[in-house]
């Protein structure tokens, strides 16, 4: 997160200057307004699923066995994942609870805002919970939504000074670094208390293959059954927490409510928020769009599985956890430690650290096959993460870890990904672990220090051989293409990259597809940016 903002805004040689300027202005910021005082409010709770709603009836139709299991359907393809959200928003009759780290001020984000507004006007209670890190310039749109009688917007750990400008937010960030460096990375979408979507996607163009520049390969589940009220209770915990503030307490805008609504209408119109093309056929798993299934509830067929939701406490943003067991990262490591045969980890940002290396070593000593799939330097949107990740590559390979790095150039040798990505870059963003081909762990958590120590995260644990087989097929994990396989060089102390997906399988001795300039910038940043805050 930190390096993305620096790298996208300033050349490498100005990185140090940014830090010095921010430190110098911190004194000025000390005199700015702080967080508003909290006022006691009765908690607002989720609305339970009901057979009086379409989605409630659909969820009930999936649970004919009444065996305590949940119903799940993988959302591998971005277009089907976006369409599923539209279907849930348009069919919701009681409530929509949406929690995300990033809502884009782009065609996807604006289209989703319009659908939420439309739902509120139908009488649906809408609760939108955003982390405040990426809301620059969006206050007027969000205030317009919050002005609807049935809609409310709240912000996690908000900025309070000069909210409309990135530069002033930067100054506040460094002036109040200890607080603002904690972010809510959770992603959750609950409709009518009956169906929920969880996984790694933020609500912006690049997470649904709608960006012209770079897109993310991601994964989510849509769920019904007992796991949904578990997820809904977690949403309630955040919504009513001390680190969440109603939007109107920290943001304001000139003009009348009518003017804001008129501006919202224009900004979210098809001219500025064009809808995606209608879906045709089935997804890679052979499933039709959600709307087709909901139109014939009696024939809906989803996987049945034991599934449970969990999350960090929102108090993690205050540096307060009652015990290490509260950490989602701890629960993840406890789960993978039970592996008997194999673990496959997919994470866009992977920094095992000393403790992670000890866990890997212990697993390998027990004969557990371990595979890690992460982004290459050229295709990471967080290149500074590679500073720490690179330190562990050789040691992981010496322990016998199978290590793969995703590359746009390699992905486009695979017809499926070439057609999806078109001219855009393709980056890994899915956060998944498959344990013994029986358990799937998914959600918002990356395997890096930021997720473990600073951000709050949400995850789902699923026990399902059927789901693991579906993921092995969808991502071709038994015969991986579109990646570089990382191996030790003959000297045993350096690494090289072997291409996959064509007859040549080229072998490279330097970071694939990355320019000399990229590598030089990475080196310069590594001198100036504290790696423990990546």
C-alpha cells in the first residue's frame, strides 16, 4: 500500500524528499482538527434471512438436507462475480451490507453506487462500510448516497483534514502515521441476510477486468446457509466499532442535498458508468450467471460444504488484540500446520519472515509438499514487497518449496488468459490456500507483515474436496501455465526463472520482463523506505 502510492506519484529519486517534507510538516498537522468525539448510538444489527424475500427462498431451496452445511459457488471469472453483485442488489428486498477496502471512483465503483442508491429508494436498508484510504475526491458521491432515507455510509479509521486532495491526505498520513497506517482490508457483501460474497476483490475496474492498463486475477465465493449469518455478525462488529465513523461526522460538501443528488445522478449515469456487456453462456466451471439460477430456484445446484467465516477484531486498528488467537493470520497458520500431504499457497504479496520459514521447514521435515504462487517483480503492483520476498527465495528453494511467479508475458501464452486480459497487464490478487486437497482458505489476507500486524482481514475456511478440485482445474494448479517456475542456479545460491506454456520454456538469470529502470528504482526505494512498514 505505502509503496504503491509513492511509486505511482513520485519518481524514485524523490522518494527520500517526500519523507523529509512529510516529517517537517508533521508539526503543522499537530494543530489540525482530530477525530470528532464519539456520541453513544444504539447498535445497528443485520437483518436475518427470511422466506418472504426472493433471496431468502433461494437460500432455503439450497438447504433441503438441513445438515448444517453451507451452499457455495466459486466465482472465478471477474465478469460473473460483478454480475452476481448486480443480481443481488437488484433482487434485494430487505438489506444490503457492503464492506470493502477500495471503492473505485471509476465506471465500476459508480455503477455499484447507483445500484445501491436504487435499492435504497426501493426501501432496502443499505449499509456501506468503506476503509477511508482510497476515498479521495469521493465525498460528494458518498454524501449523496448517505442522503437517501434508507442508506448510510460509514468510514473506517478516517482522515479528517482536507479530504479532497491527495497531497494533504499524504501530509495527514505521515503526521498521524501510527493511527492511519492501520487499514480495514476486509471485503464482504451480504444481501438480505441470505447470500454473501467473500474473497479478494475490491470494487473497482481493475478487479473486474474493466481496466485498460492492468487487471487483477482474483477469486471469490458466493455463499448461502449458516456461514452467512456468521459473516453478517462480523459486519455488525465492524459497523458498530469505535474505529468506524458515520460519513457525515468527518465529511461535508457545499450545496443543497438536492444539488448533491443531481450531481450523483449525472456522475453515475451510463455516460460515466457504462454497464458491462451482458453475460453469455456459462463460466469456466460450467455455471450460468446467478440471475439465470435465481429465475429457476428449484433447479439451483451449488456445492455443499462445511464453511465458517472469521476476521480480525476491528480493534486491531487501535493496536489492541485480547490474545494472539484473535488474529486471522494465527488461525491461518494453525490450519496450514495440520497439513498431512500438501499445501498450495496463492498470494500476491508473500513475505514469510523468520516465523514463516520455521513453519515451512517444519512442514517439509514432515514430508508436506509446499507450493507458493506469487507475483513476479514485473507484474507486482507493490514492487517494494519484493525487497523482503527476494530475501527468502533461495532458502525456500533449498527447503524444496515449489515456487512460481506470475507474469503477464507468460499468462498471454495461455489462450484463456490472453482472451480475458486483451492488451492489459495481468496481476495476481487472489488470496488462497489449499490444504491436503480437502480444505480451502480464502479471503482478503495476504501473507505479509502488513496483513498480519497492521490491516484487519476477513476470511472463510471451507472443507470441500469438490471445491479444491474445482480450483485445481480453474487455475491449472496441477500443470501450471502462465507463470515462471523459480529454481536454484547450479551454484545453489542464486535463482533463475524457467518459462511455462510454450515449447521453448526459456531460462532467465535475471528478474523476468522487468526493465533495468524498474530494478534500479527498487534498489533506490530499498534504501529509503522502512521495509517493516511495507
